[in-house]
C-alpha cells in the first residue's frame, strides 16, 4: 500500500529531457570504493546498485575527478579522465538502470583542497590564499582553459558510457566554489571582483560541457558557507540565479567549517532546505539531514527533488519502504561516526554493517526450529533480526523492562532522541518478522547470550573529574557528571569527534559548565582506535548467530 502522506515524493519529475520515476536522489558521497587509478570496481557497482534497487529515482556518483594532473581529492576516488575507464563505467550505468533509476556523474576539480600525495602537479586555486594550512599557486588563464577542457572531456566520457547527465561540483570549497566564494577569490581580472565575474568560471564550465554533450547538466552549489568570512544564503541563491543553461541546481552548504551538509544529531533536520529563499526557473534539488518521510514531504513543498545521503547509507531501501509503507527504515542517527572516516577508509555506516560491503555477507541459509537469544541491547536485537531472516522462530529475553540496552541510558536529549529511532526500528522489524520479545525476566536456558563484548569501567565520582578520552559513552557521561561535579575534558577528547558533531558538543559541554583544557594528568585516560560502538555490537550479534548455527547446524537444518 502506497504511503499517502508522501505521494509527491513518488510522482514523476523532470530534469531537462529526463523523466525520473520519483523525486528522491542518492546524494553524491565519497566512497573510496574505486581503485587507486580511479576505476570503477565491482564493489562500487554493488554499493550504488543497492541504492537503485532500494527505490532512489536518481543516483549521483561521488565526486569524480576530471584529470590526472591535480584534480583528485581522495585516495580511491572515481575518475573520468580517459577512455580506459569506459568499460567499467558502462557496466555501472547498465546495472543501475536495470532498476529503473537515472544516473548522473558528479564532476569535480578539488582545486586548493586537492591531495598533494596523489596528484602529479601541485595545487592551484583562483588566488593564493590559505587552504587549511597550504597556499596553492594562483591559476593562470591557461590553467583555467585547461580545466574547462577537462570538464568537457569528462562529461563526454560520461555521456558515452551511458550516464544520463553530469553534475558540476560547485560546492564544499572545491575549485568551482573557490571562484564563487568572495573569501577565496581575490582576483582582479575578469574572473574576480564582482558576483558576475566570480560566477564566470562556473558558467564557462557549464557552457563547455553543453558544447561537448547532448544530455542533462546540473550544478551543485553551497547555499551558504559556515566559515567566519563565509557568504550567506542570499548570496548563494544569487549565484544560482545568475547561472544559465543548467537543468537543475543542487543546493548543499559549506566550505571548510562545519557543519556543512552533514549536521549531527544536535542540529535540526532539513536546515539547508529551510534556508532557501525562493524558487528558480529550473528545478531545485537540496540535501542536508533529510531523514524520513516527513522530512521528504516537508522539503518537497519548497524544492523539486530531495537528495538523501547518510540516510541511504543507513538503509538503501528507505524510498521503497516509505512508498510501500512497509515498516520503519533502519534510521540514520546522524552520529557522524563510521561515515566520516574516509581519509584512509571506504564508506561505512554505524547502523548498517553491510554498507560498503554489499555482497560480502554470506548468503543466509534457510533454517528450521526455535532459537532463544538473551539480551535486548543492540547486539541482541541485531542478532535476533539476523536469525529471523534465516527463517528461525526467535524469542528474545531481556532482564530489564525495555529493549535498547545502553542506548536508553544516554544523557543528552538530542543524542538520546535521535538514537531512540534505532530502538523503534528494531521493535517494528522484530514484530514484522514474528520475533517474540519477553522483558522483565532472567533467561538461563539454551541459546545465544548477547551481552556486550566490552563494558567500559565506571567513572569514579569525586569533586573534580578530568578525562582524556575518545569513548563516546564517556563523553556523554561527562554531561551528566557535570550536574554535580566539576568536569574537565582535554582538547583532544572533543577533537576526536567528527568536526560537525564536535562543534555542537563543545557548545553543549561549555553550557553545562565543563572546562575544555589540557592538563598534565587526568583521572580517566582512554583512547581506542576502534572503540566498541553500535556498529561493533551489530557485527558481533551477527557473528554470534553464525557461529552458533555453524556449531548446531544439524539441529536446525
């Protein structure tokens, strides 16, 4: 049955000459699933195809670099620099389109933010200004012409390999936005000094791509920058209004300073969409904490398409589940944990162990019989759901009166409220799979015991408590301790969080009276490279089921 509260989301939408089956796009997100040479891998294809299969009407690839000179921003970033990339690019578009989705390639030159270690030439930018501690060379007019040609060649490659369009990346502090941003563009020639001149580079790239291709061309823009010298929504909207020959504008936000488009659970949903001051003559797509059916429908009263990022990492089938009203999707809790560790790793998700590893999980076998699971924390809940998907009759036993385990003890309101969505997901999913949940009694029979693999030591309470730690549980506990005690946190404790989450945590901590400063000695010192968190618990729960069934297999076949 179609969800009547989200009908607009599942109506057809047009971008240029392309008709899309619905108005939900998968946002472009770094995955690092390509090869070091920028080639598409089978794993990358499985990752994107899973989101197409899950119901997204449009898949937009991660930012894709346009030349092998100095445009790359990530180690295994997708590339679009030459014909040798064509076969796997075509395989990608073929597989995505099998599921009725359109697919665009997002094109980027990282400019002043390009990684020195993986480019053959040093960075350049519109002007010689600071880029996170580096000062790139100022681009010559020849450099500008070369980049325009690179975008045109990359777009032609995309068209030839079956993409439906390209999206020019003009946001997030990369080269096109560097020209647009008054803080970064100090040029005095025809590419700087006025809004019209600062937009010129973006416009000429659009025009060069148009000349080279015959398909859809859009652009992603930062509606605003969060840096101290950054521009606001009115300027960002004016940039969009000045551009010609684009089929759509995709609004994101940010330059270098957080929160960008990936606000944490401390911030409201859909903040970027709520700041868009008007309509354009072309369709508007927008991104930023669009998490659920209500967010989608509310957003589509202001824009034409919604772009979903982290929420489709958490549940690639979110669009289909909403459309068919088939249960609560696995929710993004906006923790900015696994999904932000991309400097050296591949895409992952704290609440979805399969993200970035699609196809690695062994095929679930069909078993028969009953299975008892003791413990209804995240580990036990994931174990129960995993076992139920193997056709077992599962009963979960929990000593406490409610399911959820340690999530229920989270102190900070925003943190607890967002994470509680995960408990609601498990309650709904277990019910749908026929899992019986018994609370308020101790279980001592035969089955799987899903206690946490690691319990961090309790913090000894005293008048002053100082901590040097990256343990999420301790950082939340610090807020509750501050109600009765003097609490001191080290600077690196807060710095261990994703920048967007850390920025808001710092505000809340200081409001609670917590001092953030460095000491020679702390009461609690605990830093773990891979701490025990929600994802760890989920992976452990699944492993417990697999190992138990392997040991007892003859009993359940």
